């Protein structure tokens, strides 16, 4: 009889484990990150994603940079202004209002982020980013000066500026991809 009670207790604990293992007692299926692009102080907003796809506001993290604010409906005109590395270890955000890039370490279990680097200088108005498949390099498209900035991503999330390449036609500088 004791073994049957232990088996039931084990089954209950096993069923409840996903609810608390990664989210401090909350169901955690993943995370969704949104950038505010606020001109008075850009920030990353974290939503917990449950196992059914629902979202719950969890926290906000400053980028220590400035966004461009509400210049128009899509002031950054890009889909790469906030990117997660392929291994989901790093989150990168452009701060187009202060012309820099912020990098965050992503906590695998909770999805929370920790600011690692907030002053990686880019060109004039970085709007879009992409990383290499290896995760060693990040490239930023700078819309206002038509340059592409190159950065090395350190094992600790710091960005080292490798220089900029000029020559893009300013009217067409929207989007970047890396192979």
C-alpha cells in the first residue's frame, strides 16, 4: 500500500514540475521580448509565454540608451531592431536615438535578461541588426549615414567595434541579412 501512495505522490509531483521548474512558481513556456523605442529611455519589455501561447507582462529592463520615439508608425522601419542570437543566449537592441547598441545575457530558465553592454557605438541611427550563424559577429545597419557597423561578440556579451563600411544609398538602407 505504501508503494502505491509513493507512486501517486511521484505522479503528482511530476505533473506539477513544469509549472515551477523554470518560472519561480509560474508556468513558463518561453519569453517574448518587445522594445519600447522610447526617446526618453529605451527599454526591453519581457512577457512570459505560457505553454498555451498566452502572454503575461513580467518585467521591463532599461537599455541605457535612447529610442527615437513616435516619429511615425514604424520609426525604425525594420524587423531587426531587437534580435535574439541563434543560440538564445544573447539579446541585442538598437538605440537609434543615442546611436548605440545594447546587449543582454538571457537567462535560459526564466527568460529574464541582464544588461551586459550598453555603449557599443554604432553609426548614425542604427535601425537593423543581424548576427552570423556562428554567433561571433553582429552587423548593424545605420540608416542616417548609410553605413554598416561590424562588431565582435565576446563570450561575455560585450561588443567590440570592428569598424564601419560606407557607401550605401541612404534611400534604400532598410534591412540587413548575414550569411
